[in-house]
C-alpha cells in the first residue's frame, strides 16, 4: 500500500506490455504470466496457506516436488530473432489496417464527419460480433496468431513431449523474490518462456527454484529459456491439470497468446537500473 501511494505521488509512467490470451471460448488479457505444470499447481493448491503470505509458495513448491507430476503437451513459440515478428502493434483495431496517404492531412469537415460515421459503423459491428461470440476480432490485432485450430507457420518453434512446467512470463518477476524472466523489461515487447522437461530430478528442481531469486535458474542445463513474441500451449487434455493466467485458473484447454508492446501504462516509482 505504501509503495502504491508513493507511486501515485511521484507519477512516473512506465510502458507495460499486455498479452492477449485466446482460448477456444474466450479472449483474455494478461500482464504477468501464463503458467502450466508445477508452477500453476503451486499457485492454485497453495491457496489454503494464503494466511502465510508469500511463504505459502515455498511450502507449496516443496509439497509439489515431493509429489511430482509430469504433463504431456506441446509448447510452440515465435522466437524473438524472427525478423517478421517484431513490428509494433499498439493500435486498437476493429478492421485490418489500411495505408494512409499524405492527402489525409488535408481532410476537411466533411471527411471528418464521414470518418466518425465509419467509426460508429465499426463499433456497431464489434458489439454484434460480441453477441455472436466472435471475440477474435476484438481488442488489439493479433496479427501473429493464426486461428487456434490451424497449423502454425514454419517460423514458429515447436517442442513437445512430457514436461514438469512451462511458463510464458511477460514481466521479469512472478513475485518479489521470483525473477522468472531475468531479461524482461517494462515495455520491451517480448515475453520470456521457460520450460523444464520431465527428465529433471527432484533435487535439481529444488536447486532451480532456489536460483529463481536472482534469475540464475535460466543458466541451468535443465531449463530452456527463450524470448518470444507469441506462444501456443496445447496440453494433453486426457490428463487433469491447471492452467493459470495472471494467478487465475482457467479451463484446461489449448491456448495461445501474443505480446502487445506498450499497450498500457503503469504508474509506479522508478525501478532499479537492473530491472
């Protein structure tokens, strides 16, 4: 509470990336993370220890490593080194973008009225689509994401098999002492994805979670860590499991998401240089 008050008084604005998360039935918006496997299990199952504060995550992690679960699925992502994935996507689009000619600067009152009428028509269309359940066209344009039921372009990387956890993270930290995405910065337009295969043992997992305090877990050969513009996660739904978006459990179904650079603003104190 105190830090929030100081953030408001100082009035510093930071760019905040937002990730649109699409499921077969809804479209969500997240600023923190999507978690699957051990991390999501700890998040949901440690709710019974909420009165302990953040200590609940330590207790939940130890409990889940002892009773280790493994999950089958496919994790795909558009890597940050793909030259076609890095274009900014800041506008709220109802319709596909159109090229704007230089003559647009010479618009008069008549053209402005026509433009306003066009916007109203699009708004009416949006509400109609919302009623009909077509949510994919709402919000910022997810130009990197094919339909969830479609195959991914060749530029995407795909890993599949059995995992212990898989997490796209949009900020650097999942908690005050959990630097899950050490390369993450405010408004950088990228997500960090880390995953751990099922061949990792319990002692190695305990060591990895200890190293998450400073982000050094990503240096372990047990962890795969990549930077990406978009992801798709397809869990094996014949198993039961937890999928969590920004700390809230959702249906255990295939999902995908795209990061939108600086789509929001965050009022806060200036973070340390290392963040």
